[in-house]
């Protein structure tokens, strides 16, 4: 009799363990659906989470296709704003470009190109003749922050590096900051002659004449363009004579 009793106890234990495993599997497989349904319910006008599994499935069936469609449409809308911003920038309509880029970033916050374009347009607005001193400062700050954000998203993106360097040297009188960007830039694009000229200017502005002359010598050694060689020699003469150049 005891053996029969023990046999039934063992059967009950196995059944209980099996039920527990099945419950845990069902719970894991439904977790994603429950999370989606919870988020949908929180955003709905009536609020309140679905009551049971049937309500969860009904909520997902009702909203899932619409959510996916909205995601696709939102991504496409962001592309349209990016295209519009690029076209406006090409025609030098930089205030309008900034507005379009703001909308593009709304739909795609992690696109470094959008921030680079924002920096370019903001810098152009800052240099506009109708810009007041306070506005000039504001838009240069917008430009700087946008380029730095682009580099946060892509540390190898050379366009914002160069744009920052130009702004630091020729607009903001911050040559040391330009040197940081240009040294990184030339590690990636070591043959860019224009960047070397800007770097030589930045070194000269910080009174690092020896390093400026080294960069100019590098230009002379690497270029086959006689006009570029001549300009580098002229800049060297200016440095050695204590003059100024741009």
C-alpha cells in the first residue's frame, strides 16, 4: 500500500514540475507581447493595462500593424526632411535649412550628418551681415555643439573636424582647439594640403613657430603644385620675419 502511495506522490511531483516549466516557458515567450501591450495601454486615452492574456493579444493585434506602419512612415519622413535640408543648404538658404534639419533630427536623432549640416548652416547664419553680435555668438555656439555632437556619434567623421578647425582659427580665435581637431583629421587624411595650411596657421597663432614651419615643409615636400609650393614658401618667410598671414 505504501508503494502505491509513494508512486502517486512521485506522479504528482512530476506533474507539478512539468506545470511549472510550462508556465515559465509561456511566461518568457509572452513577456515581449505583454511589454508592448503595456506601453500601448499607457499611451491610450483610457489608460490602464490589459487585464488578462486574451486582452493582451487583442491589444497587440489591434495596434501592432499600425505601430509598424507609423515607424516606417516616420523614418521616411525623416529622409524627406534631410533631402530638403540638403537642397536648401546648396542654395545658401541657411535659416530655412536649420528649420528643416531640426525636423530631420526629430525623426532621426543619431544621424551624424544631420548635426554636421546643422553646424555648417549655423556658422553661415552667424557670419551673415544682418546678424547681431549676440546672435552671432549664439549661432556659432549652435554650430560648435552640432559639430561636436556629430563627432560623438562618429569619431572618424572628418567633415565636422575640419569645419570646427576653420571656425576656431578664422572666426573664434581659438587656435589651440583647432590644433586638436586638425591633428586628428590629418591622422585620417594625412595628404590634405588645405588642412595642413590651416594647421600651420593655428600653430603660428599659438606662437609655435617651429611646428608651423614643419607643417609648411611637409606641404612643400608632398605637393607637386608649384603655386602651392610658392604659397608655402611665402608663409615660411612671413613666419621667419615675424609677420602675419591668413
